[in-house]
C-alpha cells in the first residue's frame, strides 16, 4: 500500500509555544486512522496543517506524496477537511449549502447536480434537502458537514472530532457512514479523545499528548504493548470440596504453575483471575492443567484489553 500521509518531525509553534512537537506518522492508503489525544494535545493543529490551512513551522508533511507547504493547491484537491465547528451558513437550505460549496470547489453544471445527489445519498440526507441548515439536529449537522467535504470526491478525509456531541444512536450511524466511506476506498483520519469509539472503526492510530507522539501503529499493536505485561485470563471453576478440590486448592495449584505470573480470587469465590507470563502463548494450557487434576472448568476467557486502559498506560508518566 502506498503512503497517503507522511509527516516527518512536523512541528508548529504559536509565539514560542509548541502546539505540535516533532510529529512523525505514516498513514497508508485505505487506512482508517485514529488520531487520539486529550484536550489541547495538538490534534486540531496537526489536522489544520495537513489541510494546508496552517503552515508548519518545522519538519514537513506529505499528502499523496505532495508537500503541504509547497503544493497546497494540489493537496487541497485530494483532501476533505471537516473542522470541529460548523461554518456560519445557517440561513441556507441544505441543497443551497451544498451547491454553494460545489461552486467553491469549481464543480459546475450537471456535474454539480450529480455530486450533490451522491453526497446526499451517502450521508442519508435526501429527506432534508429542503430543510434550513439551522433546523438540523446536531447529528444531521455533522452529516451535512461531511457531505460538504465529500463533494469533490477526495481521497483523504480529515475529520476533526466528528462524533463529539452525538447521541449513541447518531454515533452508530456515524460509524456506519465511516464504514461506507472505507468501502469506497477513502483514507480517513479521525480525531477524538474517546478511544473506544475509534477502536472499532480504525485499523491504525496515533496517540499524542502534550504536543508529542506517544504511539503510532496498528490498533492491536498498542493493546499488545500494554498486554505485554502479561495477559489476564478469568476462570470459573466448579469446586468439589468432598474430593478435596476447593477453590482455595485450585488457587494454590494455579499459583504453582510455571507460566503463571500471579493469581488472585475474582469477584466470586470460584472465580480466578490469572496473569499469564508475557512470553507464554498457549493460555489453554491452564485449562489442561486444572482438568487433568480433576477440576471442572466452567468457563475461561481472556480479558480484553480496553482501549481506555491502553491510553492510560501509554500516557502514564508523560504528563508534565
Ligand atoms: N492559533 C493559536 N494560537 C495560539 N495557540 C494555539 C492556537 N491554536 C492552538 N493553540 C494551542 O495549541 C495547543 C493544541 O491545540 P489543539 O487545538 O491542536 O489541540 P486539540 O488536541 O485539538 O485539543 P481539543 O481536544 O481540545 O480539540 C493548545 O494548547 C492550544 O491552546
Ligand atoms: Mg481539537
């Protein structure tokens, strides 16, 4: 896959303050790339530089192989940038709004009508074409913002906090929309401070905090980095005290196994939470060891590492 976005030491100063500090990331064509960081981390500043709205003060950024500083016009044709705030065109009707931006993109005549139909289809806004922009709900407004940046059929979408302020249903609909865009072959960069939301949609991500990059790579890579400290397996056993197999016995047995780092009792007496040594891959060995000693294992499941935990772990200690 070709690189869609490459930044090398990308930086931006605002009168001495470094809003983005030496950011080096790669986004491949077709990626759905999560750009994650807390408030003030530098997400919007980075996206604005990629969108050619803001000039980098250090390093460089390439979009589709083109330098955003020296080839801004060409880069703009490749991208659709959806800012985190809606523009001030509230007196227009939805179709007027889209027509206005088509004109701004230089899309004319039949091509304009076709483009507007296409984005109304994609974003499910057909019914609202004659509604006033002002009358739209937050979710609909987000869709309209997205429709606007899709008019010129860009290859790369830069979406700044697109799901913020949406209710759960609108979030699900937004996720579906992102999947549809992925299927069309678009590359997406989506910023958010809500990790779980992006985990399901994105295949790769960058985590930034206080202007600096903390992680860049596959989503699973970040979770693996955290779970490298040892995976947790939760077991439910069926004790049989008469046969000398109590929950406490099971706990002692598990504690003595060579691939077990630590074990503790879970919320219920017959539940065990076992931390497996990082280098040990076959967690089913645990089941085998218990069963071969006569224990009944009711259930066994590896604890899924939550993205929120990954974020907390990765950013730990970096906070100034
Ligand atoms: N035009 C500007 N002038 C001065 N400082 C700025 C400017 N734009 C951004 N900053 C500062 O740069 C830092 C990064 O801001 P940025 O908006 O990129 O963060 P963010 O990650 O998008 O945060 P949020 O989640 O709140 O949207 C902040 O400390 C902000 O105050
Ligand atoms: Mg922002």
